[in-house]
């Protein structure tokens, strides 16, 4: 029903990649600006020095959904997503049963030419620590991938839900999922987690 990616990064590749995270965020997929009467300048520090960027990109199949996360003042970006481990055989078998997964960066996750949707949300330091710990926990507890039940949109949907965002139906193309996530949350740019 829904596939998330074709080739994935090898198990030996690091989850942390260096890229200019701010430069690779495209402005043409940002939410529409507010009417001028209600618009006000928001400084980066007001938004929060940390972010989670829900992203979608093209792939040989339906596409792939994943997150970038990190600190706005740093060029390094962490990448998390759910993909089948291995080659095309694992991917095809993942339509019938569960296959081993990888949860780090996969081929194309850092290439702006493949980007089809992006929704960035800013966090303060305390909330970012909680969200980033949750992402790492989710990565450690996601040993399998299946095209219909345990896929990339479900993975990033779990992160969005943890952050308190409204989450769309997870069984749709990654690009549609990310755009729906942004639209359902009114393009909201900051998140404050509730007290523990």
C-alpha cells in the first residue's frame, strides 16, 4: 500500500551528517504568511534555538518521510527515518512481511534536489532535549519495517504526536503526509511540550 524508500544507508553510516541544515530548507514550501495586520517579526531566539524538520523526498517508489533535527546555530544535522535494511529484495519482501529496519539517514535525505515537502517546528532547549531523547528511543525500538503497517510516515507521525502536534492519516504518500501535518497544525512554527 505505502512504501517509504528504496535504497537505505548502510548500517555502517553514521546517523549524524554534516550539512547546512538552514540553507537546505526551501522557502517555497513554507506556510503562507499571515495577513500583514497580524504579522510580526519573530526572532530566531523566540522560535527556539532547536528544531525538528519533518521532511519528504522523492524515491524510486512512493517517496520517503524522515526528520532532520538539531540546533539552529550548528551546521550539523541529525537524521531519523524508518527504512528497510538492505537492498531491493528487503524492500519488496517488506510488502508481504516485516523486514529488518534502519532508522538513520538514507540515500537522498541530505540532497535538496529530492526534497518535496518540509515542515520545520522550533523548540526551546528543555523541550528539545525531551524530543531528541524520544527520537533516539524510537530509533532504538524500531527493529522492523513493513510497507503497510510500520513505515516512514508512521515513524515521523509518532514524533509529531509526541510533540503535541495534530497528526494526519499515516497511510498516504510521504509528501502528502508532511503537507497535511503542516496544514492541520496551521503552519505553527513553535512547540511547547506540556509538563512531564
